[in-house]
């Protein structure tokens, strides 16, 4: 049978009140974890003032093109087996990835030269950071 609770006390008769179970250290009563704490100041958000990364993409595209070339070199010895199984297109995918990587590499190099020839300008950023607006 469940003990009856009164609405005035809102607890079973056999359980002590929360205030009675608060921890006492050195005679001072500590607040229980359920009691609300007083907030002393409003929280504020501040955006970090860091410059944007200087990324031209040359290294990223070069690494990607090299990975396609390594994949081509790894699959080349298996060309007859790949053709027999209908997977010869894997080699052509590697060739295409490498050629597009070279095209992207030239594009990124031109972009890097163009950016280096322009005077440095300050980039406006939102006070909210990457959230924008």
C-alpha cells in the first residue's frame, strides 16, 4: 500500500523534507542541489576576434590529385582482372580524377597568384561569428 501524502506537505510521512537532508559542514547549511541558485550577472556572448584562415587550396588539390595517381598505379597491375570482371572503368575513374586534379591545381595556383598581387584588405565579419547575420 502506498503511503498517503497530504497536499500541504506534498511528501510521504516516512520521508524527511528536502531541507532536513541538506548537507551541513562546520555548522553552515549548504544549499541542496534542487534549491534554485541566485544568478549574479547576465551571461554574454562574445565573438572571437580571429582572422580568417589563409587557404588557397593548392595543397589540398595537389594531395587529392596525388591520391588519384596512387590509386591508378595500384590498380594498373590488375587491369586484365578488372576487365574480365567488368570493372575496367575503375582505372578510367582514377585517370579522370588525376586529370581533373591537375586542372584544379592550375586553377588554385592562378587564384593564389591573383590574391598575392592584390593589396590585403580587412574582412568584415559578423559579431555573431560563424552564425552570421
